[in-house]
């Protein structure tokens, strides 16, 4: 997705990779945020929405489900949504309390 996004931005600016212009300079010229930033933003927006729901809401009940009898396959374990959210929050230096306050 990142490569395709940058290809479209370069096409909009009418420059090629041979021009050796940095990606940040092209994004500044077009005034577009990176794909990673947009993904973080939407993921954390959904997290904020989920945390404001009541504990009895179906979305919140799914958080408490325990899958003890589930047998996982070989290889690296898949990341859970909660793990990815925790990584995003530590990267952006956010706390879970900030999600409950709309002004923050």
C-alpha cells in the first residue's frame, strides 16, 4: 500500500524515482499524510469508540472472551487487536485514560 501510494503521489507531482526526491518532500508538496499515520488514526479512533461503550455491549464482551481450547497452528503467532493497539499507544505515548476524554 505504501509503495502504491507513493507511486500515485509521484505521478501527481510529475516526478520519477530517477529525480531522487525524498518521499517526505513529495508528501509535503502534496500535503498528504503517510499511510501509516492514517492507519494508526483510524485504529485508535475505533479503540476510543469501543472503550466508551458500556461493558455489556457486544463489542466489549468480545474483549473478555477466553479462547483456551483453541489450538493454534505452527509458526509465529498472529497479533491480536489489543496487542497492536498497545504498540500504537506506546509509540504515540498515549494512555488508555486519554481515550475516554474527547478533548484530548
